[in-house]
C-alpha cells in the first residue's frame, strides 16, 4: 500500500527525480524502516518530502523524539553519504553522525541537528565563531586529503583551476558574446592569480563550497554543526570564505568583513605564513569561491549545455575581493 506523504516541489514543479518511480519509493521506505528499527525507532506520522533537481530530502517523524532525515543524492553527489560518515569519525565535534549510510545508492539517514543558524538572532561575533570553527575543521582535515579523494570527493588543485575555468567557459551555452569576451580577458589574469596563490603554499583541504546560514546548525553557545556536503570539493580551503562572508556582509554591511576574514584565518597561522601572506591568500582565493558554484552546477546537471547559474558564477570570478 502506498505511504501517505506530503510533497514539496518548491520552485521546481517539473523536476524529474527518482521519487516518481514507485519501486524506488518502496525501496526507500523499506530501508528507512529497517534503519529506524536498528536504532529503536519507527516512523509515526506523515513524512514530508522535499523534491529538488539536486536531491530528495524527507523529514521523518518518529514519535515524541526529534525527526530524522532521509537524503538521496544524485550520481554526481553520491559521495556525500560516505563523506559524512568519515567526517563523523575524524571531526565529530563539527558534523552530524549519520544513523545509516548506503554508499552504493547515495542514501543517508541523519538525526536532527537542532536549530538552523539562519533561525537565530545572530551577532557578528557568532559569525566569527562559526568561521573559526569551520577553519579549525578544515585544518584538521588537511592530512586526510588522500582519504577524501578515495571517498569520491572531487579534487581540484589550484594549478588546475585555469584549465577548469576554460572548460566551464567553453561548455556554457548561456553566455552571450559580450560575456564570453569578458571571460576571455579574465583568463590570463586568473592564471596569474592562481600561480601566486599556489606559491604561498596553503595546503588543500575540504571546501564545503556552499557554506551559508542555512547549511549549519547552532545547537548551543559557541557550537556549530556543518552539514549538506553534496557540493564539496578538495581544493584550496580559503575558497570557502566567499559565501559566508557575502551573507554576513548583506546582513551587517561590508565593514564586518575584515574581522570575519581574520577569525577564519586564525587557525591557519601555524603554517608559518605571516598575517599579510594569509590575507593575500584569502584575497586571491575569493575568486575560486565563485568558480566553485559554477563547477557544482555543471557537475550536478551534466546533461545541460549551460546554465545561467553557472554563467553568473563564472562572471563573478572577475569581482574584486572586498578586503
């Protein structure tokens, strides 16, 4: 018998997802029921399913306890389940510990993480704390770069960024001639920026690539939990700073950016670089954050010849860093 669910398609009423397949839905519920039973829980109530082109997310009520969450990733993000399981072993204080992961099918079952950061009355100081904690997590993951790659997390070294930029530009059919001319002119400068950034010697680590206030929980004073790793990449860690810094600047004004940058950079001072060198690296890596969004869209939707979202991100690579 078909399970009763509430379905939320948001702004994507025509999105095609595995949810449309009856056999797939039955397999999901069978797996969820089995995993809940392993933890002494059972579904009680009507699940709510959020369908998006990039994932299927289901809120599962389990009696009086906090709900649990099922997530199915697309093929390009199938690494997320194994990644979150590994992060729960390596840096447990910063992430959710999954209740279950099916690596082959790209499924994961997660506990509730508490209140989202975007639901809190946050101060700039809280943003400093979340960025400092995130940087400490990245710093701890530097020795795990090889293991992250073995999990299937994509990797892009700084020296490979110019070629990646060229491929993204060539493959995006939504760019008009003027935009292509702008990107052509940007290519040489980007190569110079990447060469300088690479020479500074900051090691690769895990880049969330979409770290905003809706992608982290704030369960208590000074505590933050980072989640939703489907866009993650192993690359220059400082590229992560762009999105949260932009969100904070929208809320508090651009004058908050230097203090957020310095809070983020503080855990990296043990590299032996001067404060000026670290700030220069953050300045240069700002542009890589824009490219990360273009890569994510292209990776998630490989059948598309180009998207306006990816094009916008490519063009933002030329934006001057605000600090």
